[in-house]
C-alpha cells in the first residue's frame, strides 16, 4: 500500500498498482500461421490427372496447367506428402512426383515437381497361311518388319497413346509367290497394346500354256500333270483351265495325237516349276508326213466276186468284184503300218481267198499285196515240169525271175517273221546238173527265188569259223535231213543232218 504525499506521486502509484494488481495489465500473443502447398507440372497432355496431399485433399489438374496449388493450407511445422491420385487419360500418361514431401516452415511450398510422360504401346497381330519367304509389313509408312513365320508379330517401334496406326503389306512373299492381305490394320492407340491386326497369306496360282504350230486337224489332246486335259483344234496360243500354285511343278504331255494320222505333234519345254509368273513357253510343233497308198492284185477270183471285201488295219474296207489291181481309199502316213486281211469271203461262187505280203510299214506306195482266191486248187507257181532239173542260181544275193533251186529231196525249210520261205540243202542237182549233197541257201519272196548263201555245186565241206562268232565265210556243210526251227526274233536254226560222210550234230543260227 502506497502512502501518497502529493497528488503527482499518487497518480503514478495508482498507475503502477493498477498494472500490478490487474486493473492495468500488459499481454503477450503466440499466433501460428498456415501455408499453401504447390509446384510445377511438365509434359502433361492428357486429361484426368488428380493430385492428392497427405492422402486426403485432392486437386484435379487441367491439361493446360503448368503449375498447381492445393486449396487447403497446412499449418507451419506440419508435414506434407503430395502423390498422384489418378493418372491422365486420353492420351494415357504416367506422372511422377518429385520433391513431394517435407515439413512446412514459415513460407509456402512451391517446389513440388510433377513430371508427366505419354505412355507408348506396341502394334502387332497374327500371320496365317504363310509359306513363302517374307513378307515385309509396314506401319505408318515407315516402320518395317520382316515376317518369317506364321503366328504373332510385333513392330519394334511403339506408338504413344492417341496416335493413329496403319499396317500395310510393303512387299509380298516369294518362293513360293504369295499374296498377303491385311485386315483390322488401322486405328488409334488407346491405352493398351494393339494385337488385333490380321495378315492372311494365300499362295498365288499361275496358268500353264504355250503355242501350237503346224496342226492340221482335230483330236489333239494335251494333259498337264497326268490329269488336267485340254483339247485343241487350231494353231496359236493355248492355256490349261486349271492353274498351278507357285512352287508347284507342271508336266505337259500329249495324251492324244491329231485324228489325221499324217499329222504328228511333238512337245518341248513341257515341264518345270512354277515360280511367280504364268507359264507361256510350252511349244507343240506338229508336222505332216507324206502319205502312201496301199494296193495289190486279186488273182483267181471266180465270177463277179460274190461279195469279197478286203480290210486294211481293221477298218478301211474295200469291196472287190474282179481280178486285177486294187487300191484302198485311205492313204497312210509315211512310217505307218498296214495289215491287209479278207473281211468277207466270196460267196458266189464260194471261194476262200488268202492274203500274202499284206503287212508291213509304208515308206513308199505299197503295190505288192497279193490276194489269191484259188486255195482249193493246186497252182503250178515255178520250177520245171520234168525231173532231175539242175538249179539256176543267178548272182548270190540278187533276186531274179529266172532263179530256181535244182531238183532235190531231204532239204529243210523255214518261214521267217515276214512270211518269206527259206530253203537249205538236201540231196539233188547243182548248177551243173551234178547229183549230190547240197549246202545252198535260198529265199522265196514276192514270187522270186534268191540264192542267199552256200555253194552252187555239190559235196561242199562246212566252214565253221570260231564257235559263237558270226562271220561272212561261215557255212554249214552239204547235207540233208536236218532239224530246223524259227525263234521269236525270226532267226533260222539248223541242227545236224547227214551226207555221205555220216551224221552231224552241229548247231547253226542264221539271221535273215
């Protein structure tokens, strides 16, 4: 308690007492401040980015924003942690936060950094049907990919979300040639890898054809690979109806020659392997051969013939009613075979006609066919009408109308593959009229005898030469009564026989 001695001091005292006693007081204030959290955004191009601080306050970020500030302030001394709550879409991006956590001091935080990068996705799909080498696929006109097998494929260059893609076949497969078609090949990348592109490859097919020259008739039929037949009736280009796949083989042959027997076709460049183009190089060259007539003579036909019909090669019929020459109406191409037979025998009067020299190969006009209708009667053809006649040999190897073997017995004979008669040896008369054993060899063909080998005098010894080796000087010795036969090749065989010296067991072969 103050004692006041004067008013001035009292006033001061009261003031001090008031301050000390509560009537007059001095106060001290401790206020806490709040601060904002924010920072910078780079690379953002998509919509939908949402940031979050301390797991609670969210902040949607506009695509055009380059900075951000959370709306709720945090008291000084508090901690903060900025995270990405949702990533951007359209295009899809991935954003990452750096400098995103710490403790607030006495100022706003503005150094949080959000870096966004646009996501990339691969472009791919599936290839089927591929059997060639290649193909090369291309995306957006630049990104090339060589495909080596069926199955899945993926381009090496990825695309960002929102980017368009366009897959095409830049080059087609080869060996074999194929065509690959792309489907579902274009679109826009949207937040995932593209695996829906389809590439379907099919093997290309190519036609087989060529050129025909020299054809003069109908009936020509070509064939490819033993089944694909094609009939042709005119010269020029031709193409088979059925194509062949690339890598496949072709083999063109002539199935049927032209109906004109004189027109024969041959084929070149007929086989090979199809690559990547149609075949036009097959050549069919047809040539026309000269033709020859088939004719002969009718003998001993009685009356008017009574319906005698001849036939050549089983089809070309000819009615004959008088003796003399005949000619078949159809000529044959050079090199063709002919075979004249009696198709219908005469009936008024009844006769039996037989053909000789009726078969062979036409290399010139044929005129030696003989049809003799007197086969129920004997005909004296050649030789003498008295006994013991000597032979007329002429020149060895040369046919002549006057040639004739001498009278003999015990000779042997053959008929060769052409129907000619062969005669060897026996006992009889030689060229001088001497009687003895003979070793002469004769051929009777087309009504004429030819002295073919051996001697024209009797009692000749054999010339054996080397056993198993043919030689011009070899000849069996004179004999009669030998055994003979003709083999399947028309060769003449002779075994044994006898003469004044005794019996023989030698075996000989003669090739006409």
